[in-house]
C-alpha cells in the first residue's frame, strides 16, 4: 500500500476539521433560533429567583452571604481552571463554557430543578408518608430532576452550536461546566441556609462546616455527574462525528443518576451506622471519580485521532516529528515514554514547550479550516523556533496580535 500523498493528507485534514467542529466559534445571540429564547427565558428566570432569594436574606445574613459567595467563587475558579485544562483537544470557546456554566447555575438549578424537586417531594410525602419522603425522597427526586435539567441545557447548546458540539467528549466537557455552575450556586444556597440555622446568632460559625463539607465532597459531585451524563446523552442521540451508541449512552446516564441518588440517600442506606457512613463517604466519591476518569479516557480517543489527522501533513513536511505527534495523541504512558527517551532535563523541558506550540498550531489550523493563513505560518515558525532554542519572535510579528 502506497503512503498517502501530502495532498491527500491535507484533504483529510480539512474533512476532519469540518467533521470535528474544531475551531468553530460560538455565538449565544441568535434571535432567529428558538433555542436562544428558551435558554434566555430560563436563565433569566433563574437569575431573578436567585437574586430574589439573596436580596430577601441579605439584610439579616449579609456577612455570611458575602463569605459564602467569595469562598465558592475561589473554589469555582479552581474547578474551572482544572476542567478547562483537561480540554486539550476540542478547546471549547469561552462563550460556550460561560453559557454552560450559566445554565447550570441558574436555568437548571433555580428555574427547573428547584420547582421539580419541590413538586416531586410533595408527591412522595402524600403517597408514602412524610417520614419516608424525608429518608428517601432526595435520592429518588434529585437524580432525575437535576440531571435531566442539566442535560436539557446541553441539548440547548447543541441547538445553538450544532457545528460545535460534535462528539461525546464535547458533551463531557460542556456537561462538566453545566455541573460546575449547578454545584456553585447550590453550595451558596446551602451555606446561606446553614447561616440561618441558629437564628443568625452565629452565622459564620454555622455556615463554615457546611462550606468545608461542600468543598471537600463537591470534588466528586455535580461536575462529575453532569460530565458523565453529558457524554451519555451524546452517545444516546448521536452526532455527526459520534455515531449513536444508545446502550452505552443509557448506561452512562443511568450511572450518573445512580451515583447521585446513592449519595443523596446515604443516611437512609446506612441506617444510622456511623462507621458505615464514613466508609460510604469515601467509596461513593471514589466511584464517581473512577467513572469520570474512565469516561474521559473513552471519549478523548476520538479527539486524539482528530489531532493526529490534523497534524499529519505537518509530520509529512517535517514541522512536527512522528515522536512528538505520538506523544501529543497518546495517553499518559506514551507521553511518559517520550519524555524518558530524551537525554536530559533541559531537553525534556524544551520538548514540552514544543508540544505546546504544536497544539497551538493545531488550534490555528482548525480556526483557519486547514488553510495556510499568516497565523498558521506564524504557529509553524514557533514550533521550529522553540525546538532549536532560538530567541522568541517579536509579538509584532504575530499575525494574530
């Protein structure tokens, strides 16, 4: 079999960029798109509900509210950075990530889930009794109402960016940001409620234990549930770059709901056994983290293949070496093997910068839809410059500014 020509590699690159959605921009303002008005109405309604709640309690619990908002803002920023850092392939536009976060924080939380939870818990109490509803209601309401509410946001984002959201990995990343928004706004509400638990006599002391517990256990909560649910939703419905896998999709959706339900009903499940509760506090978050890691590993393979095909012509022309491309598109073991193959620490550090520059080149190529624009040529030059250790080029030389 003959090796593909450069012309064929470049044609495959253009087709890959079109299929993957890489380099696509996101515009929320789409007045001719019904999804925009649905999104706007529900998020605006959620903002109004949240502001009304905060303003109604600010006079009595203002100090506690400020502390809760500040601490969870820092916590959210750290989570935002981490979640964004693992998106080394699709590189979702910031506008899409903000839209996902706002949906999770206001549309899903205050406009949909809060209302649905109240209604469903009321039905449980009427059907099975108040005691049963207090024990089991949360775990049999929130996994359905909250995960579906967050998933509805992903469907709206697909409708707003059909050429952007193309794979299960996109669903994983956007789902994570939806879950992050949900997590932060829900945590603030829990902290404010705790501040009021002692009639305002010890606001800070009453809310701090809640804040620390939400911070610690929030690592394996809504952000992970929604990431897994989002990937499952994409598998369920299918996208142009992700063939339908309904059984896998349903399994992931059910897994996210199950973990959510078990966590919310831990107290009822352990029947007051404190030792078992502490074990469950370790096992359930660990299971959520393990599931999310497995789903990430499964969904990111397609993105790595996209990256390989986008940079294949650069290997053919010598801009990127085959070893560098394998490291970029490989798993942790392959990247570790690449680093160990280099002779010393300085060269390893230099190679890391080369890989970053090659990733920037892939982004530039995706944005240019495979064309050799001035920005792409600059990115190519940067790969070679960094590899040889030449001094940085002037920022004025960068066509992208």
